[in-house]
């Protein structure tokens, strides 16, 4: 069975309103693009800092060796 929709009215916003909606949508998409770019830059900086920290001599010197004994519970206890 086939239904014909040729007589069903479909409301459409006036052209001026459609242009306003598209302009606002474009504005919001531009803001999203800018935020994505900022996030990517932040992630790249964070990665560079972490890599530099892992490669620094100070980080290697302060890293416990695998044969070192694990910390005891009393090391974290508050002093009386």
C-alpha cells in the first residue's frame, strides 16, 4: 500500500529565519572547531612535558629501582 503525502502541509520557517539559524549554527561550529584545536594543543603540550620529565636525569634518579623494598605503612602515618 502506498500513501501519498502530496496534500500534507509541512511547515517551513521563512527564508530570513532559516538564514539566521544557519548563521548561528556556523558560529557555534566555528567555536567547536576552535575548542578542538585548543584541546589538541593542550594534549600535545602535556605529552611533551610528560616525555621531557620521563627523560630528565632527575626523574631517573628519583625513580625507585625494581629491587628496592616497597614503602611501609608507617612511612605514610601522621607524626604524633
